[in-house]
C-alpha cells in the first residue's frame, strides 16, 4: 500500500507519450485511465469488477464505460482480488526507497555532529567580517539586570577601538563634527590636515585656499585658527562640516572676499574663477 502522506507521485510524460497502448486510446479513454491511476495512487488499487470501476468515474454512464473499458483494461493486472498498474507501483517503490535513503543519511549526519560537537544541530560558520574583540563583546548574553542598550554600547566600544593612539582617540571624541556618526573617528580623517591638527581640523587644501584669499602668511592664519578654537566650548558640536565651518569663520573675520567651492579647490584655475565670480 502507498504511504498516505505522499501528496503526489512521479509522472514521466515521455514514457506516457510513447506508450503504444495509450496512443490507441481515445481522449475519453485517456481521461478515464488517468483518473484510475490517481485512485490507485491514493488507495493502492482499483476494484476488479468493471461495474464497480465505472462508479469511480460517474461522469460516464455504465453502458458507455463498458464499451470503453476493453481499451483500458490492458494497463492493469490482478493483484489480491483487485487491479493495479504495475508501473505505478514500481514508481511508488522507487520514491519510497529514495526517501528512506535520504532519511538514513540525515540521521547518520546528525549522529556524527552529536559525537563531534555535542549537538545534532548544524554548526554556524563564524562571521569573518568581525574581529575577535567585537565578537567577544557583542555576543555575550545579557542578564536580566543589564539594560537593553548594552548591545549598542558594545558596538560603539568596538568602533572606537579602530583608533589606536590615545591622543587621537581623545581628539576625535572632542571634535563632534557632522558628516555621519563616525566622522572624525578614523585615522584617515587626519591624513591631510594642516598642522596643528586639533579640535576642528583645517585641511591642507582649504588652508591653501584661505591663504590665497587672505594674502598673508601661514603664521597669520595659524593665529586665526587658534583664536577660533579658543572660543569653542569643549565638547560642543560645530554643526557644519569642517570646510563650511572654516569658510564661515574666515568670512566673519576678514569679510567675504569670495567663498571657495570645495569641488573646484583642487584646480587652481577653477578656484580663481570661482573667487572672481564672488567679487562681482
């Protein structure tokens, strides 16, 4: 008998299409044949008495069924006082054997994992994108007394560890500039700063532009930078990105000689044209 849990059975269109007995059937006979195969798949067999078989296809009258049955009967054979299609039984047996083999393989794999890891559950591969520090910190379980924000704190702690030098870490914490949560917290943010690099850095590129606008020396601008930084309250965010911040401070101190577009600052000729437009 067929496993009643199986909702379907394998169907081979090529075998069906090339079967001579099927080709000799009318479409009406094929429809009856397919319905009888489905009945066998669900119940294991069909009745052996033609009049009883006709009751399985009630859309066809008994008289009509008896006239069609001789062209279908050759596809079934007697088995335990009933009829079966032998090929359908072979297909069901092959499917059951395949499922049993997969089941045995799964059980053997689970037993092997249990013997090696102490659990039959598959082991999750480690996330290579996380370093040892972040894995150790972020995966520790929270106790009932710990706040829900502990995970966010651990993530922020892992992020701050990217800055190695203590002085650099302290300076980055005090900057409070815009441009994203991590702005100013990476060493790459200070690769091209005009020295001294402090609370709010001035890039070498912007320093050169401001020197052209001011017409003075590096010492004059360094004194201006120090004066502005001295007025800033410790820990207070500056609100703008460094370029816009220093451009506004310069204009307030020396007048709007012509603000410089940072997109053209790398090209001296383009910067000169931008300044000239501001003077008109």
